[in-house]
C-alpha cells in the first residue's frame, strides 16, 4: 500500500479539466483584423492564457496554451499575439501555441509594442529593448533614468517611419528614432503623468491621457495643443477614436464610466455610466464601424453599438461572468450541463459545461422590481438585494412556477427565482409576525416535487412555504424548532421526513406533514453544514470540530465518522450513487471519503482554499469555486475512463498541491494521472489462494463438462450422408468425334492397388501424453502431462484416454500413472472439476478391464476415499450456505 499510495503525485480520482465563467481581467484587450476572412477578432486575457473572440457574434474562436505565470500585458500585429509574464514575453501563432520566447529583461515587463519585423518591450525599470521577432535577438536597448523619465506609455505615430513616442510618469514625452538610436524631440508635457497615448485619425495628431483626467489633443509635428478635455472620474485609462465618419473620441476612467467627446464642437456629448463595475481596462472603436469594444476587471467583455440619434451607445453583445468571488455553486437539473452560481456581486448566473452560448444570467435581485420598472430608475444600486449566501433549486415544476429559493446576506426574507424566465420570482418568503428585528434566514431547502420551500432562521424557527402561492404552510415545533440558529434543513425524497440542525448541537427529525418532532439527537459538536443524499437516505454533517459524521435517516444512527481536516469544512458533495463523500476545507484540501469502506481514498491540495464543491448528477465532473477566484473549475472523474485504485490512503499520506485548471480543455492526460491505477493492473492473483481451499481451473466449461456425452453429441452431429465431391470440369470439355457432337464420359478410376484398410503402423506410435505419464511413474511429477491434457479439446481428451488401454497401444503401467496423476490433483485441491471429469471419462472407457488388474484396483480404492472425503467437506459447506439463504428469504427481519 505504501508503494502505491505514496507514489502518487496528484489526485488519483480527479484531473483538472477547465475553468468556466472567466472572460476578462484588468489587462487591456487587443483587437485584430483578419484580412483573409475580413473579420475583427478581440483577444482578452484570462490569467495564464488568453481568449480570442469573433466580434461578429462574440463566439469563442480559440483559447491559448497556458503560460507559467499570469499575463501582465498583451499586444498583437497581423500575424502574432504577444503576451508578457514576469520578465519574459512570448509570441503566439494561430492564437494558440508559443512560437517565440524573448528573455533578457530583469524586471517585470509592462508595455509591448509590435514594430514591423520587430517588437518593443519596456519593463518597470524603464529599460526598453527592441527585438527581432524571428531570430529572437536584441536589436537595440535603451536605458532611462526612472527618477527623470519612467516610461508609462508607448506609441508608434502613424506615418512616422522608425519612430516611437514615449510617455512618462513625470509628464514629459520623448520622440525617438530607433533605427539611428537618436532622441529627436522632448515634449515638456503638462506636469502630470501620462497614462494613455492614442493616434488620432488625422496625421501628426495624438491624444494624450493624463493622471488628472485631462485628455490633450496634441500635434506632435509642431508641438501644439489643439484642444483639451477634462473628466472628473480620475486618470484616463484608455482612449479611442471613431473612424466611421463621426468625429467622436471615447475616454475610459477607473470608476467604469466612459466619456464621449465631440471633436468638432469640442464638448461632451454623452456619458456611458457604469459601462463596467470596475475600471475600464481597454476600449477600442472598430475601424470604420460604429462599434466600441470594452473590457474591465469585472470579468466582462462588452460590445456597444452607436446607432441612436443622439450618439449614445447601447449594449449589443457581451460575455460576462461574476465580477466578485463566488458564494455558492450547485449543479442544476439531472443532465449535468448547467451550474448555478451566486456571487458577492449580487447576481445569480448559470454556466453551461457544454458551450458558452448556453450561459445565462438571472440578474441582480431587486427589492421592488415593479417600482423600478414604473419609475424607470437608471441607478438600481440602492434597490438591489444583498449577495445570495445560500440557495436551493429544483427543476421539477420550473415551467409552472419558481424553482429556486435563495437567502441573502443579512436579510430575513428569502427570494424566489425562475430559471426558465431567467429572472427573480414573484415572492419574498418571510414570516408575518416576528418579534426581533435582527433575524436572518440561514438555511433553505426545496422539496423534490418543487412544491414546498423550507426556510431556517437565525432565531431557530423553521418555516414551510408553498412555492406556487408563496403562502406560509406551517412551522416546526411550538415556538421554534431549535434554541440556537438553524444551520441546515433537508427534506427526504418522498416528503415524509424533515431533518434540521442548529448551532446548539442538536439534530432533529420531524414529520413533514404533521410538523411533529419524531426524534432528537445530540451531536458531539455543532453542525456547520448539512447535506442529504435523497436517493440513498444518507445525511452528511460537517461539524465545528472539523470532523464529518454520516447518518442513515431510516435508522437515525451514525454509520460513519471521518476526521482529518485541519480547518473549517466549507462544503460537501455526494457522488450520484452515494458511495463517495467529497469535502472541501479551509486547509486548502479536497478529500474523498468512500462510505462503504469508511476510508479516505483520495486527497489533494490547492493553492487557494476551496469554498464550494458540487458533483455532477451524471458523475462526470466535480465543480469547485475558490477564495478570491471568479471562475468555476471543473475536474474530470478519472474513474470513468481509467482503472483507478480505491485503496485507502495511509495515515501518514501527504497530499501534493495541484494547480487549478485553465480555460483551455485538457484532452491529453499525462501518464502521472494514470500511474496510481497501474497497481491494480499489475496485481497477479496466485493460482491457489490457500492449500486448504478447493480451487477450480480457468478452462471454459466446453473443455470438460460434456466429456461423458461425447458419443451422444457425435451421433447428433453426424451427417445423414457423406458429402459429395463435385466433379471438376476441365477447361476444354472433351467431345466424341461424330456427326452429332457429344461430350466424352470421364473414365472410372478402378485402381485395384488403392487399399481402404488403415495402416495400423501409424497408431502404433505412442503420444506425448503417454510418454509424459511413463516419465511421471519414474519421477512422480505429473504437471507436464496435466498441461498437455489441458490444451486438448474434448475429442482429443477422449482419444488420449482411450489409447491408454493395452488394446490401443497403451499399457497397465500407463493407466496406473494416469490414476496417480488424478490422485495428485485431488491432494493439491487444484483443477478440481477437471480431475472429476477426467476420472469419470476414464472409468466409462475402461470399466470392463479394471477389475482384472489388481494394480489398478488398488489405485482406484485410494482415489475413492479421496473423492469421498473432499465431497463430504464441500457438501457440508453447501448445506450451510443454503440454510442461511433460506432463513434470510423466509425470516421476518
């Protein structure tokens, strides 16, 4: 066991597959135009890889291979995408694989600029290096003093051959000729740090974004300022110009607003407030199209179209995930294709494991949806519900009424949601009369029929509501179900039993219909999480002492107890068949417990603590969410496509850290993943487990079962008449000469020399089996003879046993040797059924001559006692087993 379990390098049951719900981060996007397909493509960064989307439908075209570290900046030309990580950057071809890697910087790279056959990179120490792309060699290196000129932006002005414009945090700008390595001109600037540089549609004109929120339209040929604009939203993050005939400039801000400026009238014509909930990382107008592409750190990529009369932009297409860490995830439905997730950003969303086009957002919860619609409030932040902390969903009646119930942070009322209509539902469920004001909903569950919701409160009350009408249908207990806060509620699959647990450490079983208490149990420690597997009636409890208790709700007894976690258990999940319990803890580990054996069978660590864990109803994926992560991570179940050892892990097993999967699907699984399963394949079962056990051979029944009935089988299979050989016609059929042409009759072959008597000289030769039996009589070893007999078919066995008699070329000594071989087989208790079959056939063939040979009679007497002794032992075991089976079938247990 130590060799098998100790040699694992990762999880034996789960392999990282891919991440869901990640679309963008704080790295500005890159827009490219494919001249061959005449389409625009936008590339956004997602951690260690980047996504490429077709702007026309915003469909995902490609996901790049992962880099060793998170990407810190990106750039692109017509052929390659450049991505920097740390002090290294790489060039990607076909949006997928790395073709060039450039190493030479000593600080982190934060700017990249393609420059024909070269690429320019700038690091945080203001060292600028120009690289030749295809040879990966340095062409030029420029070093700037950070205290005087710390490079913040870089731009290649249009039509300025071999020249680049650099902006600094100190405010000044420099124009360089990189071919001659000369500083051509220094612009004094505006004494404020430069944050953005963008080429205007007019030649020689550049837009300069400043830390103060100003945008300067500057002519760099004459060093003249043409116009100034000012935004009060903080530093300018990015700038873009419309090129479809409208003189409009868009400027992004750190608070998510976008200002639209008219360059002819020199005024602000529109504001796109809350375009993103975080800073605008990048914005780009598509060339000669009224489309604006924006992305931000709120995990959203949006495309806006400007087709209104007043020039305002409306949202055309978007790809959006959660903008804050997740609070709860659960699979929705029985097909294992949708995952519901709630987040601290207040939204409830559904992510598809099949394709992104099936993703949908159920939106923010609103306190009064009708009032918002009636008044047309633009800013709904004041009427939004707090984040969802827990929810329960059931798809049974989703087409008739709401099928999701959710409780919110610090709120008493629970909201209902409709998955089919993708919106918040009609009801807020809460008790009418409540004495205290600080009571909140802490636990929810929905029945398997979708008709009732059970809600537990921090005051200890547990209420039942009708999901269709929202009417209160009763409470468990007289005043309250528990003295402390309710930690968990669950209803069984048939609406017969309700289980509740509270912070005071009690577990209570109630009749769902009558609301009467059936039984109360005291737990060793208060339960933190309660989870019921409805199909099997198994209840999982994660306790405050970091242990797990498993109960059977039929017998209401603890059937398993697990310990080993070193931190608070955040979530648990059952496998669909109820055999595994998977737990996620703040000690950054995910452990899999095998319930039938009561052992830990898998454990692995993650670099971020898992908050939620849920298993697909089809058993193919495990989904997890983590602290400070915005995505849902899928892990494939290795046991579905590979042989996996489910041996218990040793007590001193130290799990290794596994990296979270990226957004690219992992289709090739490394050999390391399958290594632990090899121990089951390599295991060779011994030929005999114990010398006292009767062991059967591995030969098929057709080799020995019908040996006594061979003559009957041959008679049945005997043809009624011998097969007729067709006369072979010659190529030219001979004819008899004459007036009427006739075919010549072939001559009959009456050769008197051909004899039909079989030559007995051929049979006179002894077979290999007879020779091995004669050797066995001398050295008392019969394995070789037995192996020869095992290889023969039924007819061959009969022929060999028939040839043992003296009449057919054998001898009494050979027959005696055969009987000794059978005795050896019975002594060793191996090939038991073969020994019985061979002995039965031998007796059938030679029964008439055996009494006349005293040597053979003596051997038969010994065999008779052996066979009887073995059979009496077996018969007693059979009778005992039959007796137990009959008792189990007939007894009233």
